[in-house]
């Protein structure tokens, strides 16, 4: 949505070992972008994760900054 141009949302995502999204929490940002980001994360359901335990430990909590871009 063009109204999101220049707006940002920060979201914390927690993943299970199989990549299933166990929690997503809005940290801060524009409410419209945050709702869209959270909906997209929930729709994805699972995200790719490494099978390597050390890498998973680094990936199990991800802080995303969502910044819509338009061409």
C-alpha cells in the first residue's frame, strides 16, 4: 500500500527448531506497517532455519525492521 512509503516497523520473531513461528511481537513503529508485517509473518507460519544447533541458537530470535519499498 502506497500509504506505507517511508514508514517502518520493528518486530521480534521467535522460532521453534523447525522454523515454526512461535511468537511475533511488535517492538515499535507505524501501526499500519506493523499490522501488515505481523499478518505476513503469521501467514508464513514457518521460516527456513539451519539444522546446525549453533546457527539455530543465533536465529531463534530475530529482530526484523520492516521498511516497505516501492519501485
